[in-house]
């Protein structure tokens, strides 16, 4: 955006922003509306947006639009700006690296920051075994490469994913993703040798973890065969599918079966990673040690970076030149990642995620006491969701969910929906948000529910 005399007075992002919700125009305001009209003319219509604003600054727990509206951020750019937008450590690291060099391609001329990030991921991810890492650009790219590595290591082709799973928008990751609209519809044919089995959805299936695991493993053995299976991939807490937390024992049993059968177990921690769940990685909550872990989103506080980290012998299966990419592990993104990891480890953000989770679950449970339309409240840390249902039948209520989300947006609260049935509102606030804004956001949600 070209700055005019008016826009040049807009405050910078990061901690300099006043941490208040302030609505000075209807949304969108006139300047946002003008920019969105230009978007409609210039940007492919498949690139949709959920908030009717054009952002000019963000930080702490707020996002400011071109008309001066200050919105409460309960989305973090879909779990990306976990350390907070324009975090001072990240901003300083990015500026310093940009002044040194912006690109060489690590496959041509390596640099230390890529190695630093790899060493940090090898150290931080679960598992007391030797690990190695490769860096990429996006979560989908990390997932694709994890599948490549698993296939190369095992010499097998088949891959199992789970109902309600989401793994990306590329051809292979669309095949892994469960939900058709908007992610897959009309974009096939998809990559072959991808199979889907039911996972664990305690609120809907009523099964114990052991029962759900037995169901999944039986289908794998009977319909695919362990000898054909390269990998099983799952989000420890399913994100786009509705923040589904598996029943205790489910993941343990699946991991154990994979070990017994030489199948690579891949944990997709793109959304759950980096303190989001009140642990550095969600796998820690369930006590599992994946063979491979994919990461992205929160890893670099908004810059494009992703990784595959795992057992050294599996990661080394690919031949020289078999992994990489022009921009993978870009030096500016690596600098941002190192600064973000410093904040995660040293600024109390894991503990802050736990505190946010406590505030969210206590407030939402209090609302549910008087409103049975809140069918289930689930999640860990700063990754909490509420599933909206018909109060009498328990059927998913996507219409109510959409109405509540729309009302919150109109009142200046950035809120995200998800779920296979479109009936889940998810809370992914930046870990830099204050309790006052967090509670105010829930107040707006509660008022929207009363009106719905």
C-alpha cells in the first residue's frame, strides 16, 4: 500500500499499539472497502477472506485496519503469530539479516542460520534419539517432503491419513485432507496410494482411545496391509477438522502398531507446534515420540518457513539432491525463526499458553451451563474450540456458528470457524494477548450468542 499523509500517521505494530478494541466505522470502513474493491478486481476470486478489513498494523492482542479500527485478535493469522505480531526480537533479527544478505539458496551456498534452526528443531522436538532436519517454505511442503522421506526409507507407497484431518492444499496434501469444500472440490484427480480411516472423535464416536485405535488398525490391516504402508500421518490435535482431541490411549496405540510394523509415524504439528497447546509440541501432551514431525506456522512468527524433523536414519534415506527447494530455509525466515524460538523458550510463552487455555475454558464452560447449544469445549493451551449443536438433537449447527462468528466480526473480534461440519469456533489468540482483551473477546461472543 502506498502511504499517504493520512496513512503515515498509523501507529507501528508490535508492543507500541494501544491494546484496546475500538470500532470507529462500520466494517468495512471506507478505506478498507476501497482496498477490498481493488482486491476483487486484481486478485483471483478463489483467494477469499473472512474479515472485511485491510490491515495496516498489528501487535500484542490487536489488529488495526486502514480506517483506524482496532480489533481483538483471536486468530493469530491461523496460529502463525504466536509470539505476537511484529515481536521486537523478530523484527530486529529480520532487519539485521536483510541488511546482510537476503538469499543465496542453501543448496548452492549454505549459511549458519539454517544449521542453527535445524539444531534447535532437533533439540526441541520430542524423542531422545539422533535427529536431523530439512527446511522448506510451508506446512503443505513439509508434509509432502515427510511423505517422500517415509516412502524412500521404507520402500513402500501407501499412506494412511484420518477422517477430519487437514494437511494442506497441494495435490498430495489435498489427497491427505479429508474435507472437500473448500479445499478439494473440483481440483482432482489427486495423488494415488492415499487411504483414509476413522480416528478418535470422543464427542461424536463415544469410543475409548483403545477402541478407536483398534477400529483404525483393523481397517489398515484388512484394507491396505502393513507390508504396503509407508507412513501414518495425523495431527495430534486435528486443526481444521475442529480441534479434535483424541481419546487417551489412541495415539499411543497407533504409534506402537507403527513401530511393530516398520511404518513411519508422522505427527503433523504445523498448527499445534511451538507452545500453542501449552507444550512446545502437542506430541508431548500425549507422551508420544513421532518418527517425523512437520512444523510451520508459528515457527517464524509470520515469515514463510517449515521443517521436517525426525530420526536421523529416516531423514537420511533421501539421496543427495532429493530434498530442497530454491527458497527453503531462506536466511531472513531463519533469522525470524531463531528469534521466535528464543521468545518461546525464554519469555514464558509455554506457561502463557496454559494460562490462556484456563481463561478460555473457564469462560466458555460458564456460558455452556446456561446454553446447551455449546455442545463440546475442547483443546489444550491457547488452542481451544467450541462445537455448536442443536440443543435438542446434538446435530451440528453450522448456521448458528456462522451467525455468531459474523456478529463477533462486526463487533471487532477476529474469530475463526472450522470443523468438518462447519460448526466449530476456534480460539488461537497470540500468546502476547492480555487477559483483559481475551475476556472482552469472550464477552462479545457471549452477547452474540444471546442474540442468535
